[in-house]
């Protein structure tokens, strides 16, 4: 398979995966600091992926016993919500906090090299998507400095996060998802130890994954997907399990459940229609699968989602 074909297939698959991840985004902190400084982010709940986009200066992020040097234009994300420390130079220093329209702005007067950074998080909106988030690289560190539009994109994100006008949250969410998509375009440059990288670096697995993500609701069999991957059933099942961290049928079922949760929350479709659109032969089979994933019926999930949205309004 030609490299340009693989790359196009990979980008299409990543785009579809982001849709199924069911993300909401928030810009939490805008940092305008001077070295030295030292700050600690405590662990977050599963399904929360913190990201840091360095706009100016340099710093180091320490997590999981490793240290990562960041330069201007670097995008860093922790999909597991892991504890991490961000620092530059030696010493702590004190911070000044200013909250404007709900956005925390962090400053100091240490007198060293200036640093500007946007910090926020992606959070999945349903339980099924938590395991999908886990196939993204942890951590993800890529340079976006070669993208000419990056300064304009970051300025727009910052301004909309500050403005909090009508529609600002929708704009910030969309722009930050574009930011994540730009970062994931560099997936081929990352080590194969990451699950998503391992899936896309194997041409056979990449073909099967592209087919699944193009239509996750089709009636796939492991044998049929193995044929697409040009592998025996046993080899395909083993390689997919090793790369994705779950069996292929479990992965497909998780995609279906994440999509179903979005439909129940964002549409007024009857449960029977959601079952049909996500590829289930009967409403009863869908309800059983949904209860196994979420612990409640689809109807109750919808009511809870409506209550959550009314409280957020």
C-alpha cells in the first residue's frame, strides 16, 4: 500500500475516531510566566485529558518518571489524566491569579525567560468513550510550530475563552478539536509503543481499522476483518488485541455504545431507532448491550443526560 494512501486513510480514521470520542473541551488556564517557576497538576478522573500548548518560551513537563522538554509551538497531552509537573529553571516563585470571565490567568514576576501557554482539557462525555480515549498516545508530544495558522488559531481560542459570549463555548470546543486533529496528524512520527500508532503502523490493521471507523455499525465478523487485513483469523485477532489493548469485537461494541450515547443525548430518536442505527437487530439486544456498558437502560440514560444539561444551563 502506498504511503500517501496510508496517510490519507489514517487521517480519515482519526477524524472519525474523534467524532466517536464524544469530547467536550475547556480552556482552563492562560499562563503568562517568567522563569523560574514550578507548578503541579494533580491526577484527574478517568476520561479527562489535559493539554498544554506552548506559545512562547520553553519549559519541562515531568510525568511518570520521564521529563519532556517543550519549545514554542509544542502541544503536550496526557490522555490518562496523570499527575504532572511543569517547571522552568530552579526555584518556585509565587504566582498572581486573575480570573476574567471564568478563565484563570496565571502570572508571576520571576524576571527570567518569558513563557506563554494555553492549558485546558478534553473530557469524554460518556463512559464508553473512556476506553476509546485510552488508545490515544500517552503522553502525546508533537510540534505544531511549522503550521503557519497556529498563532491565529491560538489567539482565537484565547479570545473566545475570555469573551464567554453566546456561542463561545461551541467555538472553543470546535477550535480545540481542530488543534487535537492537527496534533494527531503527526501520529506516524511517534513510537510504535502507543496503541493508536501500533494500529496505524501495520498496513493490515490500518485497513481493518479504517473500515471499522468508516462504518462502525456494520455487522462485522472477525473472519471478515481478517480478510481485509490479509491475515489469518488467529493472527489478526492476536495482533489487534496486542495493538489496541482489547479484542476487535469489544472495540467495535465500544464504538457503537459511544455513538448510541451521543444519539440518546443529542437527538429525540426513539430507543428502537437508535438500536437500528447502531446496527442492532432488535431493541432488546440493544438495551441489554447498553445496560452492560452503562449500568442503566437507554431511557434512563437519556433522562439523566437531560437533567445534567438543565443543571449546566
